[in-house]
C-alpha cells in the first residue's frame, strides 16, 4: 500500500475462487481465480481473502470492491449463482 495524502486508497477489483453449484450454472466451462470443491471451501477462501484485505487497513486502505456478486454465463466466481437462486458464500 502506498497511501496518498489527497486520495483514498481503494482496491477496486478483488475477485475470488470459483465453485459450480450443481443445477445452477449457465456454462460448463470453469473460469475464475481458483476452483473450490464445495461451498464450505469457497467460504473459507473468501474469508482468507477478506482477512488479507483487512490487514491492509492499518497501511492506509480505505475501501475494497468485490466485483462478482452474481455468476455470469462464463464466470462462476460470484457470491450468488447466475440465476440468483443459491447464495454460495
């Protein structure tokens, strides 16, 4: 982190691992930053990511944006499935 005096330090795009919820994927291809075998492993990976983000606050981090709230057809690293039926994290 290199905080500036006049601007807030923001992580503008952080993403996570992928997990395909059976019956709730629009695409058979896996695309993302890492693959998890189930929702529990995905939740653990998300918590580890958030721990890393929180560790940057004392260094000047002001905000972060988790960019993938819902899966899209090719990317399945959302908090919710593409059909918004299942919350994965």
